C-alpha cells in the first residue's frame, strides 16, 4: 500500500529486460506469484507453535453460558442517529469495514431484502465478551487451518507447489498431528510491482515537471471535457454552490493521467551526462513552490511565521503522544489541538501540511532547509545486486528502522558511480 523511489544502477543501457533482471531478486512472491530461484522454503514450525501458545479466542457468552462467534450476523444492528453523528458522516452510514466514532462496523448484504449497507457491531445486553487460550478449545492443526488457512500435506503425499501448496503447507503424521510447517516466500522481498518513472517521473530532466506536461493529461471522465459536472452529484453540489464546476478537473475539462501512464521523460540517464547543478536548481525550485503553497494555505505571512506555526504543531504533537489512550482523533483531535498553546496556529499548520512535508532539522530555518535540497535523492538504491534503503517501508508509507544518516549514505553511493553507468528512477510499490 506504499510507493517509494528506487534508483537502479546498471552497467548497460536500462532496458525493461535489464531492469527486470536487476529487480527480480527482491520481488514479493505472495503477490507476484513468480516461483523462481529467489523463493525459499522457510521452516516456521516453532514460530507458529509459539504463536499458538500465546493466542486467545474471543467469544460472546450468552446468559445461558453458550459461546458464540462474535462476528455472527446477530451481533450487528442498525445505526442510531446519535451514532451517525459521532461517526461524522452527516447522517449517512459509512460503508466498508472499519471503525468510526469509537464504533466498529461492517458492510454487506444482510439477506433481509434491504440491500448492501453497513451495521454496527455490538454486545447484546446481558451478554459478555470473554477470551481464553486457543489451546483450550482447538488443536494446533485446527488453529492453523482456522487462523492461517494452512494447506495440509498428508503422509506419502508430495506438496503441490503449482497450486494448493504454492505458498506454503503443513506436514502431518499418520495421527494427523502437525510435524512441520513450511512458508514459501522470498525473504528479501521489497516490492510487489514496479514501473519506470511513475510518481517519480522526470527526476533526471532539469526544469521538467510531469504535472505540467500536456501529454500527461486526458479528457476529464467526470465532466467529459465540458468543465462542468452535470451528473446528480454535480447538480446537487451546484445547488449548494452555484460556482461549482467539476472536482475532477476544476473546470478545465482535462485531468491528470495516472502516473503509470505518464510519458517517458527524465527517468533514465548515463551518470556522466547528468547536469547536477541544474537538477539541484530544479529540485530547490520545486521545494520552494511546495512550501509556498503550504504557507498560503496556512495563512502565514512568510516562511518565518510558517516555521513558528510548525513548531507550535510539533510541540502539540509531543503533548498528544504523552496522553493516555484513547487519545483524541479525527474531529476530536482538531478540537483538542485548538486549546493547546498557540493551538489555532498549530491547527492551521496541520491543515495546510497534513502529510508533514516540511521537515527542517532542529535549528534549521525553512529557507535553509529548502536550499539544502539535494540534486538527487531516493528512498533506496539498487547497485551491483545489493539493496540499500532509508528504512523498512511498510503500509501507508510508514517507515521503520529509518537511518538518520541516509542522505549521507545516498551521497556516498552516488559519488562512487562511474560516469559510464546508467541510473533509472523506478516507482516501487509494496
């Protein structure tokens, strides 16, 4: 669920075949399904036994003592008006599966003739939620099949690595007891798909901005190029705001294509052909433009005031992290933020820089931070078959074990490249 940039270094011109060969050792087998030499059989028997010993089973206990699966349909009911208000959905129930306003919900067709919709999860009056060790109510094998969908290999059988046991299996003895569990995976997995350029297109072309390239636009699908959305949604919005045009193109009739469809410009280059001074100037200008947009959205008079607002927000976040759970989130967090010291300034900054894009070091001004923007940077570098990275990329761009000196490491790696080598910006997804 995350995108990140990888600078792939090759000794020859980076064709698709050359890049595929370089990146293949790091594919996520569970997603690519490519059962190649990089896939290993990992014995996870002991790991699963430890997990089984520590796992608990959750049940709803009825007044008569009966135990029930807490996710049976009987434990979902319709939303109340008060709950919808708490969920902040303007009177409409949220769809999908998740939590809102401290409540869990699930969406499906409940078989009552009222169609697909969400319901709230609840514990009936007089019932109680109980937990007990999984080992008290199910065997290790039953637990594996229930929790991990383990595929069993019986005595005398060979695992079917093309279909049923492709991603792993559990070997059982004559009595049906589990003796070994195999996970088939690539332990070096870094990506599940990739594309040249993508979100990082144009990084090697000074002065080029893919979002300003007309070739990367298409006719807006919401207004069909008219600049005015006239479907029921557009008509309803126009009743509220007569100036409303189209949220897909802001009235231009043209919308930006998905990055995988952008034209191939500035994604690959020979190291010796790079104009690093021009690339740095481009990156600095891009950063200044980005921060300027944030300044305007935050209502700051200049970058100095924006930095004061940023520091107020960081101080508030430190205070928020010190709070016991459950901490305020969503609208509650917004209201909590406003009552902190310099809270309204912090709230304005948070709204403008929601993704925390402005990140000066301690004691560094925003202007100095912008001017220090490097000519090139990437989350990872793939060179000579070795993967170097800023940290471990997880879901939703959450990075763990981040290297504080990654900028220096990146510069050192780049400085060690020969002028005849090639570099390619790749957009990787995991």
